[in-house]
C-alpha cells in the first residue's frame, strides 16, 4: 500500500489492554447531526493497522452516519476525527481520500449508466492510472474484465459490489470504509466478498466495516463494536460481542 497515512501504527485497542501505538483512524467523543437533530452522541472508535473493526447494530443505530464522518462526508459537531494521530476535523471528503481513506458507501455508489471501465476511470480523480486500476480490478475479479464495456447498471448486485470495491481499491487506500457490504447480495456472494476483504487485510489494509448482519463479518473481524441509538455501547473481541447480540441484531 502506498497511501498517505503511515501504516506502521498499532492494533485496535481492547478492554484491559495496556496503552499501545496510536491507531490509524480514531473517533474521540464524536458528535454529528442532521440539522438540529443530533445522531451521534460521543462515539469513540479505534482502527489499527492491518485489522478489521466490525461496527454492528440495527438500522438507525448510527453506523452509516459514523462512516460518513470517517469519510469526511459529514462534519463533526463535537469531538475529533484523527488519522494516524493527527486531528483532521473539517477536511473535505476529497482531502480525506488523499490521506488514504476510501469508502464504499451503502448501496454501492456505482454509476449505473456508465460502463465498468468508465466507472473505474471515475476513480482516477485521486491520481491513480486507469491502466493500473483496470489491471488490479480484472485480476482480483476476472468477471469484471469480461464486463468491461457493459453498463454497470445491467450487472448483478454482486458484480456491482465487486466494481465498487475495485474502484475504491484503485486509489490505493490505507484504510477502507465498507458500509453494509452484504446489502442485497446472495449469501454465497456475501461469503465471497468477505473472503476478499480478509485477503485485503492480509495484504496490509485496515478496514472499518459497518454491517447489520453480524454473522457475515464476525469471522474475519479482529474487534467488534456494538452501536445503538448513536452510541457505541460495547467494544471487544468478536466472540465477546456476539454473546451480547440478540437475534434481531445478528440478522438472518
């Protein structure tokens, strides 16, 4: 990875751990609002190098808002967003991306009326070369190579998610934000996507993934956080958090 954030920082802190190196991405007392309505009420999160933090909880709990704050899409009204120990409150989404943070939003965010190749070209705005993005995308997901001239909106949901992920990876991020990766996908495709995520972590990427269906992400997570009503109510090992989840939080 050649992103801007120094990837030599430490792992996600867990309850009872001694102080360690500062995380790559951190929210400290983060508050955010839509107009006069506060949605995040003092969120604390830490993502360390080469790790997966799973942000779990039901719809409406604040997961997507947290992801928007981390991506620079929604300003904080209180607290801090830190990247590699540096407070970056107020930076634009483009500036945050240039620092090595890239996001795959809920609903994938591809351009349905553009071809696969044109969608990848959109990702070159951060300085990446289209040829490099295509090579990486088609190597990781060969089906995209076969679909390169096909309109993205005519592909299956799984193929669209592969395209969205490839476009994000083409910017060579240090931290990847994944919001509801499993949404609308068949179970077999969800398993395939999270196998890809596990490979990315093995290659050195750090990942924050918000997921309603905990069973999809817990097997690859290093740390999990349970979010309810705009607050992180528990952080720990995946098995510890899984024990606290009711069937309604785990999903089907």
